[in-house]
C-alpha cells in the first residue's frame, strides 16, 4: 500500500540534520497543519484543529531542506504517511510521520528563488566557492577583511560594518557559474526584479 499524501503547513521546529552509520544524510522537522474555515456567522476566518507530523527526508532532499527551509516558514510536503503506535507503562502513544519525497515553500504566502543542484554539486553549496576558482568576483567567508574585493577594509564600508549587514554566500548556478545568494532570505543578490 502506498499512502502518498500532500500536506500544507508551517515548519514548527528547527531542522535536525544527521548522517546514518552508512553515510546517508537525513533531516527532519515538525510540521503543523492547521485547518482554516470561514465562520459565516461572524464573517471571519477561524483556526480549527492542528495536525502534527514529523517529516523525515534522506539523501539530497535532506541536504536541500537543511539549507533552504527554516522554522516558521510555510511549506508543502509530499510523501508517504507512516502511522506508528506503541505502549509504554500502560499508556498508548501515536505518532504521524511523513517520509518526504518532495518539500517546497508554499508560494501562497511568499516568493522563493530556485537554484537547481546538479548531480555533481553539494546540496548545501559549501564546496561551490572552492570550485568557482580563486578569481571569483564576490566575497566569501574567507574574505572577511576585503568585503567587496576592491582592497577596501570593512571600516571603509558604511553598510558593511554594522552587525545587521546581510551576509551573502556564493553557490554554483546554472552552468557552474558562481551566483551570490543572501544567506538569510535565500534570494539572489543583484538579480533583476
């Protein structure tokens, strides 16, 4: 039996990433899915019951979730439903788990920028800077003294020396071209609107 379900909800926990003894990457998070209904008597939308799931992902999907999905974001999850129950000290417990086949942001609530990973790239993009070569035009974490690659120090940069300055990372884009990405929002930096 293949119990494939689609659930819309919000990420209710931090993403937990690990590796199995066999070397397979895994990630998991709690997903809350709250029923919404329109109350015609009061002419407003009201929250109903919240269903809770533990979402588990493996391999490249796990890596992509780890660098793309954050607590509080709205997502859509497609996967196989697993219902477990057990007894401990006379009490029965139940757990609803989804082994994810696909996870993505729910674009009803915001926008997202998609960066495709190829079979040879790391899902987190951590090796992308090294692969881009030494002459990449954008700063990396190692270039902390040279924010813009122009020889100017961070003290010379009006917006670069504040603690709230947005951090950028460099990842491989289409055709292994280096692409700047805002680390906190996941948006492409300097791309046309």
